[in-house]
C-alpha cells in the first residue's frame, strides 16, 4: 500500500471540490488511478459547503456547539457531544486553520457528499473502481494525542466483518469487525498533520479494498450504546 500526500493551495469557502482535487493533482504531479482511495479532510468539504460561522465570544461558541450537536453529554473546557452517531468534542466544530473569530462546522451529510464526489471523479477519470473517504481527527479515551476517524465514505466496504473466520489456532472469531475506514483515516492523518501542513488530501493506492457501488451511512459504523464495551462510562440518558 502506498500513500501520496497532496499539498493544496489555501481552500476558500464555497470552493468547488473537483477543482480543488484537480489542481492538487496537477501541483503534486499525480493522477487518480483505478482502485485508489481519495482521502479528504472534513474541513475541505465543510469549506466547500460554506460552513464557516462567525463567533464573538466563548459563550457564543458554546451556544453554536449545543445547536449543532445531536446530543450534549457533558460540558467542560470542551463539550462532549454526539454528532452523526459519533461521540466527538464540540460537535466536530473546529477553530483551527480558520480566519479570526470564525469556526468551521462538520460537513453536511458526509456520506452523501462522498458518494456524489466519487461519481464525479469516476466519470472524470474514467474509472470503474474508486473510493472516497472523509476524515477528521479525534481523541481516544485515556489516550494522549489525536488519530484519524472516518466520518463518511463511498465506494468500498468501510467495516469488514470477521465473525466466523478462524484464527491461527482454528478458533472462530465471535466479535471482531475491522474498522477499515477508520484504519485508512489514521494512515492518512499521519501525513495530513494538524497544523500548517496544508495537506488535506491523500491518495491511498494498492490497498485491497472491497470496492462496491452501494451507499453507506452512519449506521454502518454505529454501535448502540447498550452494546458498546464502554457503556459503563456513558451518561444514563445515552443508554
């Protein structure tokens, strides 16, 4: 498997995603090939959707988070929320790499956005197999640092079910599912960086994905709180 970071020019609100990708490919002397997976930072999709908001105070920021969250779980320096069936601080709202006094929201309908972008890319590059993955960074409980997470994808199976498969000693796997989309998001996130790298796009090549044309949604990665390993840590209201 190979990963190719695509440095871009500064993305502006309402920029066209296809133009961003085509210019990045040209600037980095790359092209999209059969079986590639195009990884895009969520902020790029959000910028293209014009999802920058002005805020004038910390309380206004908290109010915006509450408005955007599907559910607020806890409030402190950061607000722990549920958004699009993902537990994430601040409903995914970010104030890094944004103009002064502005924040950027999470993209609207990231699965649908990935699906539509994939169709356009397949047509433009005349490809029959292609994946698109929308990513952000998040924190793991009790772990320092951030890692990548998939918030939407299209063109490949984002979760691989290994239940029933045998391990090295012939025992059948009872619970294991591989978070393929999240794993790829983590790999790309290492190259994207978190500060001023200006690498919001990564091409993944040579990964043996299970390509498909079917549509996915948040249900494809979501586990009901009552079935989650970490359920003792959740607020009772979430259960």
